[in-house]
C-alpha cells in the first residue's frame, strides 16, 4: 500500500514518499488522502528505458524462485519498496539481488482507496 494525496482531476496521486503516480480514475475528491494498491503480478520489470506514464528506477533487494515465478522486492528512491512477481518464463535471465531495474505500472492496475 502506498499512501498519498489525490490530485485535481482524480487521475494522479502524489505519494507521501515523493513521486507522482498516474492512476485509474478515482471518485475521491481532490486533496483526499488515499492508499494506492498494486498487485505484485501487475508490476513489470525492465532492464532499460520504459514507455508509459509510471516507470521508476529501482534496485532488486531480494529474488526468490518459487517454481513458476520469482518473488522479488524492489527498492525505489524515496524509501518505497514494492513486491513484484515475475513469471519465470518472462524473466528470461533470473532477477538477482543488487541488480538495477525499472518498474512499470499501468494506471488501470493501481487501485485507489480512501485512507
């Protein structure tokens, strides 16, 4: 869960840790405190530059192989840590700790709840 404040228009949240996150439309009023939820399997990792509105540089802090997937923790700037599930077939090369990465979040995959 990522706490933040909904911006005018209801399509972006300024996270308390600093970054701005584009989200699917929210019915909460502008300025409302909200929690952003993102399922670990909805987050995509990429090694290079990423297209799209929500992409953030990070570092893999842990990667555990669980059969058909890797369960990873990724530390972003501003103290944010996200859990990411990467299907083994998609990973190509196994994610490894201390590897730099870019996470990509689609706005429609971010669920906004009133805090």
